[in-house]
């Protein structure tokens, strides 16, 4: 049997070799002065993150050879080699190499309003594209390089505007969440049957700690005690409660979570499929019983007397009706048997409409 060869970058030996080389280089940087340590640690981390998705064996081998060469240079500098020590110092302090060109770009930057983004992140353009998050930025070391004050003021003003924008967005989300929980609290405490079908009992939420923490107060979601303080904190990205209108026209409250458990979602989906299947069978056996009645009448006209088949179809339809009533009659949730779930729609209203349509069975 043909089996494809495992790529080299997925083999544990290659991963172990890369991680050992990476940790060895980072340990060696701790023995230099603060400026050199910052420079070496930042650029070793940047190079490894930039090349971690390399799939070419030739390129990966070349990058690992570069890492081995850097380790030998740092070892020689730590062992007393003045040439290698001076080489690392010139790179870190911008006397030669890439940082010298970056410092020249900052000095030559002239724009009436825009900030100089190179001060924030001195990495090459390819690295900024592949790793755009702020955690990977390498800012210009102000302990070594002098930056005009007006450029620093622009950077500070832009950061302040970003912080203000994020604060306003967070406040809007907190206000929206507080409003949704307030609506859910009122709906639950008023005894809304659609909310009870979602597993929320009357008096489930209260803002009085003395009442909520008493041993006699055991409401909540699916029987679990829950107390929401008056001042709501932002805890969920999606709305905590959502007013949903189904395609069939029914309205309900759906309680959302950031990451609902898979077992509960699977049980809810299975319960929905079972209830939907029973409703479809309930409708099918109504027409099936009518057809059997017509067939018996036709056979009676032909002189063939063979009655009683439609009674079995009608009895099974009645059995389905009772099962549907059992799953939606009490208005509460049984998670263990999962007859209803938090994302179920109001099946009692559909059952009532079906009973009105098929009353003349």
C-alpha cells in the first residue's frame, strides 16, 4: 500500500532540533549588556517567527546554518574575542547594519501630519505583513537613537486616540450587554413562557445579594443558581440573550454563550430533530388515515368488507400527539433526558396549530 512520505517540517526530530537551537540562542543573549541583549533577543525571535512556516528543505537548512553561525559568533564574543564583540556592539548601537539605515530613514522623515511608523516597528516589510500583531513589533530603541520630539508627540497622540476609540467601543458593548441582560431579567421574572422553554425559571435573576445568596433561592439556568450583580461586566462577545423569530413565525429568546459545550449542542440538535420528525409524522398519518378511510369505502362499494386499518394509523397519530405534549407540556428543561433545549423553538404553539388544523381526524 502506498503511503505518502511525511514532510520534514512535521517530523519530531526536526521540531526538536529547531527548538533546541532557538532556546540556546536566547540563553546566550542574557550575558550581554541591556542594549545588545534587547537587540539580539528581538531579532532572533523575529527571524525564527518569520521562517517558522518554511517548507523548503534547502531554505530551512540554510536558516538553521545561519542560526548555528550566530551561536558561534555570540560564543566567541563571550569567550573574549574583541572582533566579534565589536561586531555585535556595532549592530546593536546602529553604527553598521540594518539599524543604521533605519535611523537614517527616521532622520530624513518629513511629513506635516503623519507619524513615522518606523519608530513603532523597525522590522522589514515582509515581517510586518506576515506578523502584523503588536506583540511582534520591534520598536526603535530610544536609549541609543535620538528621535525628533515632534515625531514622538505624533506617536503619543495617535496612541491616545486609539485608546480612546477602544474605550468607547468597550463602553458600547458593556451598555448593550447590560441592556440585553436587563430585558432578559424582566422577561424571566414576569414568567415569559418562551424564556422558560429556554431553561430560565421565574425569579432566575435578582440584583439583591441577600436574596440571591440565601439558601432558599435556587433559581437559574437549568436549575443552577445564578446571581448577576447590578453593574454588568463585559464577559461575552455575542449577545447574552437574543430575540429570535423563526421561519415558521414563532418568537423566542435564545441564550448565547461564548463557547457552548459540544455535548449540550449535540443533545439540543438531536432533540430538535426528534421533535420535528414527530410533527412531520403527525401530519403524515392524518392524511394516511383519510386515505385508508376512502379505500375502505371504495372496497365496501365493491363488496369487499375489510375495515379497521385506518384505526391503527389514527392510534399511532394519537401516540405521536402524546409524545409531543410530553416534550413541550411542562415548560421546563430536562437536560438529562434532553426533551427540550436552550435553542429549541416553541413547539407547543406549533402543536396547538397542528391540532386545530387536524381536529377533524
